[in-house]
C-alpha cells in the first residue's frame, strides 16, 4: 500500500520540479566557494521550513479521531507515518556532515573525475527532500483521505 502511494506521488509535474531543483542546487554549488557551507545552509533552511509547516499546520490537518473501540489498519498506518518528519529531523545533522565530507574528499578519489561532486550532492539533497515530503506530508494525507472515503462512519466529529 505504501509503495502505491509513493508511485502515485511521482507524476510528470513533480518529476520536472525534481529535475529543476537538482539543476538549481547544482548551479548554486558551482557558484559558491564554500560548498559545504552552502549545502548545510540549504539543508537547514529546508529542514526548518519543513518542520515549521509540519508543526504548525500539518499535524492539525491529518488529525483523525476514530471510535475508541475500533481498530483499523489505515488508522494505524496514519499514526505511524504522520511523525515521519521527526525521523528526517534526526537524520539531518548526519546528512549535512556526510555532504561536507563528500565535498572534502572530491579531490582524493578518481571516482570524482567521472562524476562531479556538486551533481552528486544536489541529487542527494533533492532526493532527501523528496523523501521527507512524500513520507512526512503526502503519504499521511493520502492515507487519511482513503480512510475517510472508506470508513467515514467511524470518525468522530
């Protein structure tokens, strides 16, 4: 079920936005002198804006009150996935550290003669952002919509 939601997210407009974000990040990394700092700033800005949206807007949006004596698989999935941004918040410092190490070692390995480190980092950051949005926002919203369409009689007002 979760894989189906993941593939439903990736339609043509979102693929184009993904490609555009990778290109913008690549250009940013090529224009700045301190690439590690730029990557860290991009990550922190994304994480803070994502967590602010999740904390102030989204948690209220996906809240679902179900009768206490009933248990549903979709409701359990919603409870599991609605806190996924906290996982990404916990992993973000490690991601920032890994990206800075990647920029530091780009001159030491022959692998980076064939693949630009800026492209690789832009791809990692874009994929990290997409995974955060899909698992933290899209999937819980989609699970809630499916639950409401199938079991609306069990939802408390």
